[in-house]
């Protein structure tokens, strides 16, 4: 039994010594890894005042880190930092994409907007790349198109006036061989 207790103590001492030697030998004052705003120590940055962040990239000025985080919350929001769709870095929201390997993005000062929740026309968001683009949930139509989904053309050459103040437009489908 005594041999087992001695073996366990030696194992613990060796583990602590190995951890200390491997991770805490490198020390660099005002390191480039810390944007010259802190010391690199034991594999991480220890920031000088008033800097903070993983690489001391943020300057809190005369405020606190909490003040910077509050800058990432909309006044009328639920209190979620960056609307729950991003991270607050240095008082500014860095918005995420909708999912892994997704080209659907969140955007806006507080990540409150996206580029995928607009209306569709012919199976395409805002009618496709030639008709319009999605801007914070609303289609912004390019010249020549209009409507909530950019599905209507502004070209009236196919419209017929019937004399009773009524205009009827004929859809012309063009197919290419």
C-alpha cells in the first residue's frame, strides 16, 4: 500500500513540473502577440491598462469593459449583446453567419439585420441577383424592377390601355435555345 501512495505523489509532482516548464517559460514584455499593449506570459496576454481583449486589441479608455459591452446592446433590445447574433469586440459587434459554412450573414450595428429573410420571387431572394438585393429584411430593387419582392418590371411596353383607366400588363416569357 505504501508503494502506491508514493507512486501517486510522484506522478502529481511530475505533472505539475511539466505544465510549469512547458507553458510559463516564454515571457515577452509589450509583445507583438499582444499588439504591444501587454505582456505575453504563460501562453496568453496580460494587458496593460487601459487595454483588454485576448490580444489586448481593445482600449476601454476611461470606462470599463462592461461599458464597452453595453455599446453592443440596442436600447430597445432584450439586453442581448449583438442581438444574440454576434460577439462584442472593443465595443463593436462582430456579426456571425447564420450557420456553419453559410453565406447568409447577419449585419447592422447590433447584428439586427440579415440578408436572407426578404421575400422571394420565382424561387429567388428579391427575384435574384439581377432584380434586387435583400437589405435588413426588405428587398431593394435595382433599376427596372419594383415591388416587395422585385417581381414587377417598371417596363410598361407590354401593357395595354383599354380606355377605361385600366392597364393590363402581359407577361412575356423569353426562352433561349
